[in-house]
């Protein structure tokens, strides 16, 4: 996945350089070209491609939180560890 991202950024960078070096081109046009053709689409694609990994990480974190909760949580209170002492009649 990252090789495609690197290649696309390279192509967008070369388009920007061509825009800046063209006799009718400007540096501002080169910056806009790089942002709109390079950084913007790549950021969107990387964000969308990382969605499954983010979901797995959220599920793993929730599972770890559930595992760390005491097994008796939400149920009846535990009995006293030491029973009360009674006097015999």
C-alpha cells in the first residue's frame, strides 16, 4: 500500500515542479497542484484504507477493558471474607 502512496506523491511532486518551471506557471500554482493532486487524495485514501485496522484496534482495546473488569462486576456483592462471630447461648 505504501509503495502506491509514495509513487503518487512523487508524480504529484513532479507535476508541481513542471508547473513551477513552466513559463506561464507560478509557484502558487505548483503548491495548489501538489496539495490538490497529491496530499489531498493520498490523505483520503490512506485514511480509508486504515479504517479496518482502526476498528480492530478499538475492538481489541474494548476487549482488554472488559477483561480487566472484575468477574463479579455488576452482580451480587461478594460475601464477607470473615464471617461474624456469635456468642453461644
